[in-house]
C-alpha cells in the first residue's frame, strides 16, 4: 500500500507523507484506520524509523492523523483538512493551466500531461 521511490529527488519522509495523504484523499484510508507502527513501517519500506517518525509527526501536525499513547497512530476524522488541501490544489492547477496557456502550451498537451499523472507516470 505504501511505496517509496528511492531514485526520486523528493526526500523519503515527504514521499511517505504524500503517500498517506493521497491514500486518505482516494478514500483508501478511512477515519480511525490504524497506521502501521513506526517500526513496522520502517521495516516494511526498508527505511530508518526516524524517517517514518518525521512523516508521522508532520501528518499529525497537519491534522491528517492522530496518535494515542500505547495504541498507535490513526487516520483523523477531519474532512475539513482534506477539503482545504483539495481547494489549494485546485487553485494551483488553475494557475498552472493559465500559465501554460500563456506560453503556448495547447489544451491537448495539458490533457496529455494530466492523463499521464493520473495513470501514475512521472512528468518533468
């Protein structure tokens, strides 16, 4: 369920953070679902536990998860956080499309990029 691209320039803790946010946004992770422990996640991905801990701390700070002492980390029941991030992403997308149109990128080129992103491809 969780994947890391070791060749990416994006730091591993950010990849894990974004992976969890994406799974929440896609409704794969639901409110109150238990996340793997820091140790289990680190072992599963072959990364340092401190890296997982940093991601979990960022997720908790931003309201995506909550932790309960002795029980672990869980997906937060906070739809407004996700809705805020979606609204921000839409604004960024609108700006990017306008900027693309301003420099002569065609609608079909934009659509091709969008299709590639949604199919899981990497774009530069």
